[in-house]
C-alpha cells in the first residue's frame, strides 16, 4: 500500500507539471520577453563560462601571490589585449592572405579538382572499385554540393545567433569579470536555498559539477591546441597549401564533438587532392596520425577516466542537440549531459539507492 501511494503521488505530480506546461503554452506571449532576454545573453554567458574556467586557475594563483583579485583580472585583461593586438599584427595578415587567396582562386581550384577526379576516374585501379555506370567525379560533386549546403545552413544559423556582435562583446567581458571576481559565490548561493539537511550533499554536487566542467573545458582547449600543432607541422612537411588556415578551421571545428573532426577533414583532403592525389593521401595520413596521438596519448593523460563518454552516447547526444538547438545545441549538449548525469546519480544515491536495493 505504501509503494502504491508513492506511485500515485508521483503520477499526480507528473500530471500537474504537464498541466502547468500546457497552461503556460496558452499564454506564451507572457514568456516572449523572457525568451528574448535568454536569446540575447546565451552567447555572452557561453563565452563567459568558457573563459571563466580557463582563467580561474590563473586568477586564483595570482590571488595566492597576494594580488588583489580585481587587479589580477584587470591585469589578465591587459595581457589578453596585448596578445590580441599581437595576433592582429602578426598572425592575422598571413591568415587573411590565405583566406582571400582561397576565395579568389575558388573557380580555378574547383576546375583543378574536377580534372583530378576525371584523371582518377580514368584510372584502371580506381575503376575496379566502382560499377561501370557510376562516376566517381559525379558522386564527389554531389557529395560536395550537399556538404556545402549543410555548412552554409549551419554558418547562416551561427551568424543569425551572433548577429549582434557589438552587444556580445560589450556584455561578455563584464559578465566574465564578475564571474571571476565572485568565484564560488553562485555555488554557495544554490547551497543556501536548499533545505539544511541537504546542504552537505548539494555542496558535493556543485563541487563535482564545477570540477567536471573545468576539466572538460580546459582539457578540450589543451587537446585541440595539441592537435592543431601536430596537424600544422604535418601539413608544412607534406607541403599542403593554406596550412595555417586549414589548421585554424580544424582547431575551431574540433570543439564540435565527433562530427567536428570529420567536417574539418573534408576541406583539408579536398585542398590536398587539388594539389595532387599523393598530397591528399598524405594529408589524410597526417590527420589520422594526429587524431590517434590525441585520442590515445594526449586525451587519456589530460582527461583520465573522469570524462569518459561512450562514442555511441556522444553521437546520439550530438544528433539530439543539433536537432533541438542547432549549432548551440551541439556545443552545449555534452556539458549539459554531464551536469544532468551528476545530478541524477546523486539524487539516486540520496533518495532511492538504499530503498531500491533492499527490495
């Protein structure tokens, strides 16, 4: 009877929650200003959280050196400003030159790609792998068309999200400053609003979430930097054109779980194929070797087993995140999954583990 009463109460609670959601949907005009505000601050909050976990160890170290926390943050901002100026003066001209060169030479590059594909199509070795009525060049062209359409849609969606770049660049440093200055206050505030008997458990949950997000973000940046360095030197060795530009694209795309590595490899192999089939093969070898070093040597050393997520789980999460919220969903789905997993495990241990195991 006791179990039946608990089941009935849970069912009633679920029905009430669904009723509240339904009634809320009938007066959605009341929530549009809130949704608009959330849309505006989403990108600044993402950037602030990202740089918060990157810079917090440095701020904490400077505070231990008896430097005022606010002054430490301002000094870091100053250093970042100097680094940004150095990037604009030193790296950006080369990067911009390669980008403009790639855009201006796009017609001739596609013509060269078509010629290379036709040469491969006439190859007896390659013809053995395709039926006679199948044209590899046609298949690749169709694939590239679909790929460019996919990338165009995502880039368009991304630009629509960050269209108000002025607002973002104004809000982001302010939010980041207060997050770094008041580090830990948000977690303590969450603990205080929970019932006293759960303060200790809630503090553990907040600490575990904080540690997991910190390890994930800092680890991802370090891994992507290592991958970028390996790929860049590999591309220089094999003589791949636009090596710096392609490495920067790969570095950024690899922040997208699983599919980022695949998407970033496509333009690299295409540029290599335009140069020659051998360069395409070597560029693919460089990518595979760099990713194997990343996955088997660097990632286990940085992450350990704390953030081990099964590849199938990652694929499913990325697909769900992309379907729900596009590029933002893809970027946020893994951290959200980690947070939910920690909360669910802790709730199970507190409320259900003992009673369920004694059944």
